[in-house]
C-alpha cells in the first residue's frame, strides 16, 4: 500500500461525500445526530465496518457529535484504504437518512 500524493487525493475526492475535507494527513468529517444514543449507534456501526475492512478510524465523540479522521498509519498519510472506509461510512449514513 502506498501513500496517495496531493493530486491523487484531489482526483479521488469526488468519490466521497463533499463533507469530507483534507486536513493535513487526514480525511476529516464531522457528523451530528439528534442525541448521544444515535451518535453512539453510528459509532458502533462504523466500528463493525472498520473491523471488516481492517482499517480503524481516529475519532472523537462529544454527546451528539462524532468527528472522524481517516489516515493510514503505515504510510503516514492518506491511502486508498481511507477512501474505501470513507465510502463505506457514506453508504451507512445514506441508509439512515429519510
């Protein structure tokens, strides 16, 4: 697995939701839910996806807000694994929206 360069990252950004931002060496996104239970349920679902993909997010939860920062530690930057997990998270979120 290789670290994606800035051009490769820019070319792949249209594959994921526009809410994902590149912040340094991370793909970053914030999610807001109605309450803590909904936020924690989302995190549980993401944890199962991450385990299946063998790629685990850096994340933080404060009440109804979940912040996710994706990065591939082995390459010290963003790789295809990060885009794959971002896409899976996007699909999970789209299923929850009415």
